[in-house]
């Protein structure tokens, strides 16, 4: 007989990519240690259009409040997941509108424009249009990404546009970005002014900045950890809490980095459910604060 849930309860819904490794077993163990139930969503089924099969392991009746923790979905894919969850009588903690508000730069940028790099964007894949839009930012250096994600793992080829770059150089970077993102390229190009961030080290793919990931739950700052495995003291980030209240989402992250002059800037915003946990963050602490 299908299981049912008689009362509203928080639970975790893990969405896994069957072709890539992840750390969700550790998170599932952490949740279960706190007494929080966990379920699996079959992303292969979801992405093939069979959202009901994707949730075959979730109770068919009840009132679960599910926090999605999984691979990044498009707004449309997340909407399909939300519909399938509602069909079972449950709801996602983050609505599709809230998911988009934190994940897509054109949504969050106007709310944080004074605290992040100046940015412009286009709809579609026309690199020439993006070049003309970028000129309002002044000359490069710039960063190029799509509406959600960069290809910083290919920093020099598909992300960073150096000072003195020509239109041909820029369009080549855009072409490399399109190649790297493939069918996961989201909506259009985003061009951002390159901020002079404090470099603290290097990774195999490029410079590593003094960057921290801040987790916000229900308008409160609930965790902050170095983005990279640096042995550094975590500063007091309570001054960022008013910025966190500008994002209309119950669970999201701000990635903030130190500038060369010692100031701070927001470098990225993402939905909390699809944000990876920094190496130093215990998922038990995060889930206990959130759930």
C-alpha cells in the first residue's frame, strides 16, 4: 500500500544526476540524524518529461513540505517538479517563482545593483548583440556567463574577457561559453564588469579569491563558510542580512568576495537548494537551522 503522511512535516527531496557524482549521501545521513525524512527524485525521468515517475518513491498522499536539494534545474524543469509534487498533495519549500528570483541574474540584479558588479544581459545567443550591450559598461575586462551560470572552470577561454579584447576575442569567448554550457545554456548572455577581487590562491582552473558562501533561510543569515578550502577566519557577515531580505526566497545563497581594497561585493546569488555546500559547512548545522 502507498505510504501517506497525516500531518505537515519538513522533508528533503534529493535530485541526483545519474551521470555525475555528488555528496548527497552525506547530506541524507545528516538529515536523518536530525530526524528529517529524505526522498529521491529521479532527474532522468523528470528531464525526459515523466515527472510522475520521477517521484515514484515519494508518498502518494500527505502534506510534506519538501526542500529540494539537487542538481540545478531550469525554471521550467523546476516548475514541472513543483506540479508533480503538488499532484501528490505536498508542496516544495521554494516555489518556482522564488527559485527563479534567486537563480536568474535579471531577477536578482535590480535588487542588489549597488552591491555587485555592473551587468547587462541579452536574450538568446547572438554574441554581436551582447558585444554592443557590453559597451555601456566601459572597456573590458569583463566576465561573460549565461543568465544563471558561468564557465569559470574554463576561465581564460570561456569566462574572462581581458583588457584590450577585440570584438572577435569577445565573440570567441561567447562561442566557448556556448560550447561549454551546451543544452544547459540559460536564456542569454550576461556581461559583468570584472571586479578587482583579492586573490588568495589558485585552483587548476584559475585564480581563487577570498570568497564566502552565505546561506539565508527565511530572511535570516544561517551559515557562512569559505567557498574554497582556505584556513581563514569567517568574518562577521551580519551586515549582509538587510541585503538577504531583498531576495524574495525562503532559502538562497549569496556568494561574497573581498575586493583588493578590503571592501566586499556580492559576486553571485543562487537558490539554496542547488547551491553546493562549502567544504567546512556541516550539513547538520545547516538543516537544523533551516528545518
